[in-house]
């Protein structure tokens, strides 16, 4: 795609890069208020809750809660990137 063109419904910031939409910007502004380790503690809590559920014999609930660990860590990485790099720096 040429740098002067706009993608399928996407907004463009300076330099031909695509800008974030209003929903993503609003979410990033709110989550940027959270300390980055919030997501780490949420993941650790999920691991603990999953282990506790497993010890209680609730295998399916344990697996369900254990599946939250990776998304929490990914949200933490995303949050950190947004804080360090910012989104739409040129906006």
C-alpha cells in the first residue's frame, strides 16, 4: 500500500502510519493509569486460584482460571509498551 493512501476504514497519522481509533485510545488512557505490575499480580493470582481449585478437585474450573495467565501477562506487556512508546505519538 502506498504511504499516502488510507487503509480499509483506518485513520492515518503523520508519515502514512495508521492511527488508533477513539475506542483504543480511550482504553489505553485508562489502562495507562494502572501500574504495570497489576497485570503480573493478576497472573500470579490466577495461577494460585487455579492451583487451589485443582486441589479442591475442580479440574474444569482450574483449567478455566489457569487459562487467564497468558492473557494477563500479554495485557501487561501491551500496557508497558503503550506507556514507554505511546500510541499515536504523532497524533
